[in-house]
């Protein structure tokens, strides 16, 4: 999950050359219409939910 959110937060695939497109995660209302607010730093939010209190530090070990 962390890797997926980190990739989304990056805004595009840095491994693809010559592609100028990217992506952005946007918030939507209950009716599906955009609120105009972008969601960012999702991978960091996930780390704060680590019940061990180590902010995902064990992911790198």
C-alpha cells in the first residue's frame, strides 16, 4: 500500500521517458463531482497510522 500511495504522490512514472502526462488524486463530493482539492502526501499519512508508533520504520529493514 505504501509503494502505491508513494507512486500516486509522485504524480507520474519517472521511469518512462518522453511522456509529459501525469496523474493527480482529487477529492470528490458525495455526488462524484470534483471538489477541486488535490489529495497529496498520502504515503506519509499512511505511516502515521502505524500502530507500533514507529511510523513504518520497519518497512525498510
